[in-house]
C-alpha cells in the first residue's frame, strides 16, 4: 500500500511510520509512505502557503494553490487512483470499520492542515472525505495522519507476525479488549486468573470473551448497544455482571 502525506512537516509522519510494526511493514515493502511539502509548490519569493482569513478572525488559513499543486504532484507520483483524506475535527469519526476500509485501498493521500485550517474550496474540490481521530483540536493534522497510518498498516497482510492478533483485536469484534497477563504468576499486585494457566483453551476463550463483554458493558455502553450479541454472549455478560453484583 502506498500512502502520500501532504504536510508542512512531511518528514514527521514518515518518521512516525519508521518504528515497530509499521517500520517493519516499510522494510518489507508492504507499505510505503511519501511526504510532500506544499511550500515546495508555493509561488513567489516568500513561497507563501497561508494568508489572513476573509471575514477577519484570528490566525491564518492555508491557501488553495500550493496545496492543489502539491496534491497534484503526489497524485501523479503513482499511476493508481488514490483516495484523498483530510484530517480535521470536522471529519467523520475514525472507527475500526473505517480503518479496515482504508486498509483495502491501493493508495491513500493524507492531507494535513496547520494554522486555522485549509481554504474550504480546496476541500470541496480535492478531498474525498474528512476524518477525525477524536473530538479534540490538534495544532496540525500530522498526528492524526500518523494514527491513520499506524491503524491501517497493522491490518495489511503480512505486517503482524501472528495474523490472529489483528483478527483477535477486540475492536474487530466491536468490543473492548480483555485484560492481559504475563509472568510472574504471583505478585504483590495480585495473581494471574487461574483459568489462564489451565491450558483449557475453550475455557480461556470463554473467559476472555466474558471479560471483553463485561468491560465493554461497564465502560462503553455505547459500544455494547451496537454489538450484535449471541445468546452465549448474553449468558457470559450476565455471568460477568453477577460476579460483580452488577
Ligand atoms: N481530531 C482530529 O482528527 C484533528 C485533526 C486535525 C486537527 N488540527 C488541524 C486541522 C486544521 C488545522 C489543524 N485537529 C484535530
């Protein structure tokens, strides 16, 4: 998969993609991330990329033409069609379902704004969809772009060594994750739940599902309402609630 990032700090996102799982995807040619700087496409001596907002108000707005030229250069760098995504608080919330959709594409162009944002006419003319990673304001779209790159990259075939871990990611099932434990078995902070040491994989899978259901129910009731629970799921959730006197 090829991801082009348009940003005044183009190396930022590419560097974020250089670590861990995503870095390995890079090394193995499963993913390539290319940075493009609108300032390289700005006219005039000062290579202006922003200007004062019409109608007044604080800050600056990124101008159309440097971004349009930069997006054009990024788009032409590869013959395949690309989906252009603008990261902003005005976007639709990023969900695991959306991540899966993006991970299936050959190409993605991520547009990162700075200042107060981008001239709306550029968004209307060149952006396919706006995405938000959460209801908060960042100083630039680069961190949001890095989040998208990471979430997408780990779903690409061959990126995660143990393919199951991506599939088992609870968000794939629309639930929060179960708790995880490792050595030591005994510790002043408590012991590892015995079922996990039992070697009874069916029982372990049931226990983990019960924990995921219970945690989702108690921490994210909005998600539990959306989840399609089987009869067994409901029984496990009731058991979890009963064990906590909920
Ligand atoms: N929640 C988000 O995904 C998000 C994205 C971009 C941003 N800031 C950018 C947007 C235009 C200028 C700075 N803030 C927040």
